[in-house]
C-alpha cells in the first residue's frame, strides 16, 4: 500500500503536539522512516510514544502498520 505524504504531515503534527521528538519522513512510495531525535532525547518512552501515535493514526483509518525489526521503517497493509 502506498504511503500518502499528507498522512506524514499530519503524523508529524500529532507527534509534535504530544511532545514526542521523533518525526516521520517519506522513504519511497511504500515505506516511511521514523527518525529518532538526538541521542540526548532518544528514550524508550519517546520511541514507544512515536510507535503508538503511528499505530493509532493508521488504525483509525483501518490500515495496519508493520514496522521493521529496528522500528525505523514501516509499511502499510
């Protein structure tokens, strides 16, 4: 399933509103990249918050998210 660039914009806004310093970028038409903040801000809580926001966002759209083993990339199905 293709990644909609508008969804990435909305996700980044939601991450920012929740104080989560990760952001999502477009890798290619089927893959998005979850970019962590600098090392000083990279905590397990921040990472889990980012994963939660992404999963919840797409769940509301009826789309399943599959993350890579390192949680830095995801695809939709």
